[in-house]
């Protein structure tokens, strides 16, 4: 039985700057990104896709391949890494106060993941993949949404590693390996 195509919406941010917006837009269109809208925000180019595919993974991976065919590279799947409490509330269609109660353990079964860091005083952020897993377990989002968050997180990890391997000095892998060994020794104690 053949899998049906569904439309998946996502945004890819592109690496680097741009010299000729119109040329890039034409190259992206010819390469298969005719289902995306190119925009410039905060000094970075973004492609907002509405792509038909059999899965979210296939949609994202095929879009990355099409961007590469156009002669540029994807920086990341945008909007999928870190989220504020307000963004979590927006994504699940609940109030910020309700999400605050989940975060504080005053509502729900508990187990909301701790924040990953604070971007400003009083503004914690979370990894969307961890939050989406918790929200799915508590029936606040569906399994497909939680799976998409995990896929985007994994794709972004691979993209970051690719970027580092292309831009890091040759001595960095040795440094990283040595540092990794030191940290692992500490963790094994």
C-alpha cells in the first residue's frame, strides 16, 4: 500500500549572507523549492516551505537537498530548538499561565522538563523536543507533532556538525577529542 502525501509546513534558515537575492530566488525555484517563499529577516535568509511528502522527515530532507542543488546550504530547521514559556503556550493553544503551572508542577502529573538556559533575567528557555515529548505524554499535542520536534532536533544536530567540520580549524578535532575524554573520565567517577 502506497503512503499518501501530506503537506508539511516548516522553515529553513540559510547559511551566510546573500549577494544577489533575485539570482538566489531563481536558483532555488529551479532546484525544486517552488513550494517555498524566500524572505530576509534579521540579516538571514529564510525559506518557508509548504511541502508535500509522505512524512515530515522526507519533506525536510528533500528540501535540504533542493537547497543544496541551488548552490547554497541550510543553517537549520528554524523555530525548533529553543522555546520560551510564551512560545510553548502559543504552540499548544493554551494560556501562558497554564503552561507556567505545568512548569511549576502545580498542574498536570509533574515531570515537566527543566529549562535549558535563561536568555534574560526571568526568561527561561526549553528545548522544544524535550517539551514536546512531555506535552505528548500528557495529551496536549499529538504524536506527529512530538515526532516532528525530534526529527528537527536531529536534523539540526547533523547540520551543526557539518558546519563545524567545514569551518573549524584543523586542530579543533584534536582539542575536542581531548576535552571529551576528560569530561567522560569525570562522568565515569
